[in-house]
């Protein structure tokens, strides 16, 4: 509201909340730091789990950063920006989501110290930008080239990513499954390998033990055959994929058919029957003995297919049809009339099996499948869900290494190295920006510090030892949280893809810089339907009431 010759001028509507300057910065930094603190205890092999309960009472138990932040119902806009950090990290690298969020939170905490010394946000932003660029250079120099063909290295990468998750006790089984699955769907190009993780389907069923999980070199579909008289097992399967309903087509225009005698009705029904029989005959002519249909199958068509001994499945998802095409070599046909024997795919076996009390169709023994399925088993739904999350991380880190061929030691070693190198860099830069670079260097130490903290170690003591050994013995020295002492991560096989650390620091620094640039927050009044919650910033942003975990 402003004054103009004694008249008040209303600019913002009534009920709008506005925070300007340092107030806005502090509230945003506080919100982001609370998010970082929330996930910080889950970091590392000894990290704790979170139990999240949604509004319907569904429970999720996990220590996967991206999942935690996705499930929490957040209101504060700066907190939502931290969730974006985790999502970006998950999409780009597949692992290191907690690391990225924790670093972003610590960068903001160190920035707040500089703001308290009256250093302008623009100078902090410039220093942070220089430091972030420098970290990418240092990490490129640190990265160790590995052979993407080396299964042992890939296994170690997968096992490191699963350590600390609920699947850890069976990490050797899942690491092997992850490496085999990625290796199977990888495409060789002139530059190296490309891997599309979408070609690895994960099916999960509670029941049996986790050891029963297996890789199927083909596709598993959570459906059953449409008719009980169809064969439940077909060997040397010739597979047709049809993206059309096996039903009598309705006319495009509204048409009315007048039938005046029983004879006409009979001939009308006979014609329908004939059309369906022709469809089935056409499929049988091509030599197909298994049919997957994306849409429906008429009851009569089911009967004819069963008589011909063809196993048929209906309402198969589009994504599953694409995977079937990649696994069996079949082509998806949109019109039955166009189906030929060349369009058929092959598999050694198509069988309906009961898994955890439900029928599933297994398409196995494909020649060189470019789509595979991992079937996860486990004692309870919660176990199976958490194993799935761990396995997804493992698949993505194996993909990273196959595509990039570069790894880094884990256990806080890269962050310690970056911290030491950035301190040296700050001395070269000089000026006020050097203060920001030094604080950036210090902020990175939050990772080894948190690893030690979560393992119940004396953080100051361990950190001093690790940094001193790191300077003397080389870049591979990090924290062995099980022994509670410094150790060479490369010797122990505790390694991670270079892409994970590079992306974590990139995402974290960009988010911190974005939040530091904000000096004015204008929040609109909430609509009535939101129960007057205060326009995205409940209880006035200072209250930070916007972290509703449904507890």
C-alpha cells in the first residue's frame, strides 16, 4: 500500500503475506534446512529409516531420500525447491538424492553465516558459482576410468548403492540381477553403451523369501489367459501383438438397423459370428499360437481362439506391449488383416503360473531380449517395496557406469578432496568471494561428518583423522563406518559412479544459489477450499507449519 497525495493506493489484495529482504532470505533458508535435516539421518550405510503415513493411513518405511521427500506433504515454496533437487538427482543419476539435499541445506547454512557478516547475497552467489564450477573440474581429474565390460566393478557399484537400505542383507543377489539386467538391455553404439532403464520391468509380489527373486529374460505380465480351455503352457511360442480389439467393429456414424423378421436377425448374428471367426482364422493362418491384445476380446472370439489352441491375453498395457516387442522381436500390428508370419515374435516358453495366489503370464527364453523383467519376492508388501527402491537405484548406477565408464571412491572421500582443493582455490581467488568459496568447501564436509554421525562415531575425532590421512595417503581415503576409522575406499571396493557426485553438487549448488537470490516473497491469500491455510505458507511462513506428514 502506498500514499499518493494523501490517498492510499492498494497494490496487493487484502490477506496477502509479504516478506522482504533478510526476513525472506532467513525464512527460505530455514525451510530448506529443515528439509535437509529431515533426510540427513538416513545418509550412509548406518542411516536410519523414516516411517511415512499418508492421509489414507498407508504406511511407507524407507530411507530413500527421493521417496521420503515425494511422500511428505509440503507447503513452503522453498521446501518444494529442495524436493526438486532430489527429483533432478534421481532422474539424472539415480542415486545420491539424500547427498544432494544435505549439501544444499549445508550450503545455505554457511551462506547464512556470511549474510550475518553483512556480505551481500550477490557476492555469495558469485563465490558459490565459481566453487561449483571448480568442483566439476576437480571431480573430472579425480574420476577413475573403468571398463564397462568389467562385471566385478559393476557389482561393487551396485552393492555400494544398496548398502544401508533394507535390501542390504541380500545385496549380492540384487547386485548380480541388476548387472545382468542392464547388460542384457544395453545397446552398443560407436561412442560406447546406451541403456534405457525403461526396458527393465520390475514386477513385485509379496510372499516367499527375498532369495526367490529372479531375472526373467523376457517379460512377465500381470494378467491371465482369457479362456479356461486355452493352453496354460505353450512351448516354441509364435507370438502376435495386436493393438486392436478382437470384436465386431462399431460403425463410425450413428446407424440404425431395422430387423423385421427372425430370419434377418439370424443372418445378422451369423454375419457377426463369421467376422469374428475370420479374425481368428487369420491369426491362426500366420502360425501364431500366443496372442497379446491391447484392447478387448469378444467372448465368441475367445471361444474360437481356445478351439484353435491359441493362448490369448487381453487388455495388455501399452508399455508391456512395447516390452514384448523388444523381447520377442514381434511387431505390434494395428489391424488383424495386416498380420503376417513375419510380424510374429518368438519365445521358448509362454506359461501361466500362479505367483502369490495370482495368475501371471511368463514369456521366457527369448533369443536376445532387449527387454527383461526382474521378479521381486519378499516377506511383506513393505519389504518388497523397499527392495524395489533399492534395486532401482542399483540399476541406475550400473547404467551410469556403463555409459560414462568413470567412478569415484565413496565414503565421503570425494567431498574431503573437494574441500581441501577448494580451500587452496579460495586463496588464489582472494577478495570477498574467497569467503564464499571457503564456506562452500566447509559445507561439503557435511557428508563425511554425517556418515560418521549416523554410525554413532565421534565426528570431530574421525573427521580430523580422515582429513589428515587423506592429505598424506591420497584421494581414496574416506570413512569406513563399520570400523569407525579412515580407510582406502578403492581397496575396499566402495565406489560410486562419478555422475552421482557431480550431479549432486551441481543440483545442490544451483538450488542454494536460487534460494539466496530471493529477497521478496509475496504469498497470495489461500482460497476458501484450502481451509484458509494461508496461501501455500501456513500459519505465516515463520511458523513452518507446512510439513504435514499425516502423523
